[in-house]
C-alpha cells in the first residue's frame, strides 16, 4: 500500500505537471472508485476546472481546483502516471486526464481498492491524526500522544487517527532504527526511548521521500520508475537475513493481522 512517502512523492511529481493547468477532459472508467458522486457528474464537474495546487494529508492526496476538491486515496495499488506507455497494467488504467496544454495524467489501480471523493469545499477528512511531515509535532506533543494512547507501539504508529500516513513498512523500519521491539506498549517507553522513536519517525519518513518511496508490488513514481527506498530497508521483508546492526537473524511475526519484521536481539 502506498504510505506517506509514496503519496508525497506522487504529490511532488504531479505538482509541476498539473498546477495552473486547465482540465480539458476527464474520463473515469471504474465507477466503484467514486464514493460520493456519480461518474458523469465527476467528469463534467471537473472539465474546465483549473488546478491550483496539490496537497497531502497522511495517505490522502487532495487536488485543489478553482472551486472543487477531488480527493484520492490510493488503496493498495493506486498510482498516477504521466505516460500511458510506462504502465505495467494498462488494462487497469481507470482514470484519464487531458490538460489544456496537451499534457495527460493517468490513474492506474489493478486491485481497485483506491477511493475518490469530490467536494465543493476544503475536505475535512474524519478521524485523521497529525501528519508527521506537514504538521510535525514537537517532541513534547508526540510524547503526550504516546502517554494518552497506552497501546502496542507498532499499532500506535499505524493508527491513522493518531499519526497519519505510516503503514507497515515504515512502522517496522522506524522501530528498528529506534531499537524498540514492536511488542512493546507505549506506556512502557521511557523518555530516551520516546525521543528515539520521535527522531527516527521523522528521519525514516524524510529519507524515504528523498528516495522516491518504496517499490513493492505495483508502486511506480509518476514518471514510471521504481522508488529507491527498498534498497535501504533494514528489517522489512528481510526475515531470515542477518541484522545489519548486530548480526542476529531478522524474525517475522504477526501483529494486528499484519506481518512484523524485527531483530530479536537489538530491538528491546
């Protein structure tokens, strides 16, 4: 699933293609993606709109048009491409956008778990917590969130109502860098551990953004390339391999119905 770094990469790469451009034609071929309007209305309402800016909140991508706001959640496999020829699954291109300057953008989603909404005002996305990149909390605020929640630390990181945008990949990597076991409870973290968790949450996410995200399964950047961050992962999908920090063997377990990867020796 595209997480915060992948959606931020999409936002940054789409921005120079879309900002200031007028939509000449919008075509949607998968009605099930739309959650609050009909395809005909979606297409006609956006035709002629000028795209003013692109925003991201957690895993949500918000297009700010002249007086409409399309909102996209990429689900498990949604991506945007600027060139249909770079699509790995052209039969699963479900939205096509033609711009007045002749440019095109395509939305591909072979698993169709993505979601699209259309709003007339700035969308208030319910139950969404702090975005750690756009609304970076200070350490005291982050510690306050941990203290109030009192739950498993990995599930806390993935709880979109607390911290918006972190999924399984980055939760595993953040906990490894912070040397904290994914089995720990937030209430058990001392101030030094809380500070490490805060530091590496920001470092891991920002590094992944600079590397254009992590490519597993279908994720491609807007230009059709793979991300680079998968080449730097230290625990995710590395079960059975030696820990880069201490040499112990990385293990895999299940936590909250999700696979969890960790070092049993140096994550305490």
